[in-house]
């Protein structure tokens, strides 16, 4: 059994980089079954003029291209904020094994709040979910970003 390594600090670094680009500061890291980072990115919706360019979607796309497959069994996703319904559906479609996330998102979340995508009977794949990882740091990053815009 290999030792557990958290990749949340790298996801937070991606979130900070997104904020510097003027994007909502959400970052994600995707690891393969051996725990190696295969993709890391932050939100790019404004930069790419693409409402689907959330951090989770960005890393799933990159990892699928690298794997030559639309499925990522055994992979783990680290994201700083609870995924929205769109991202939760993509996580399920990609068959990602484990989802780790930081801050809850009561307004737009799709895992523990709102649509609760993985609880639907139509959901084909449900990842293992671990929440609250570095949640305070992720939450503060978001709060500072939005406070500066008001």
C-alpha cells in the first residue's frame, strides 16, 4: 500500500493563479492510480470565453487526452471547491474513483448541496468523496476574491 499524499496545496496554488488571471479562484489536480499528477489547472472561463472551462473540466479533458480514453478509472480529483452539477456529471462520466474537495458551495454545489448529482438513480458512477480538505483556506481565498470585486 502506498502512502497517502494530499494534492490540495497544489490545487490551491492553481486557484491562486486563476485569481491572478481574474478568474474565480478554483483549482484542481488530477492524479493517476499511482498518485502521480497527470493534470493541474484552475478556472479559465473568462480567458477561454467558455462557460464549461471550470478547473475540474480542464483537468479531466487534459487527463483524458493524455490517457487516450474518455474514462479515468483509479484516478483521484482534488478540487478547492465543491464541484457544480456540470462538473459532478463530468466526474461521473469519466469514472473518477475518488473526489477530494475543500470548501462547500451551498449556492452552486452539486455534490453535497443543490442537485446532489451522485445521489440520483440516473448517476452511473459514484466516486468516493472526501470533503473539507483545506476548506478554510479555500473559502478564504474565494471570500477575498469576491470582496475585492465589490
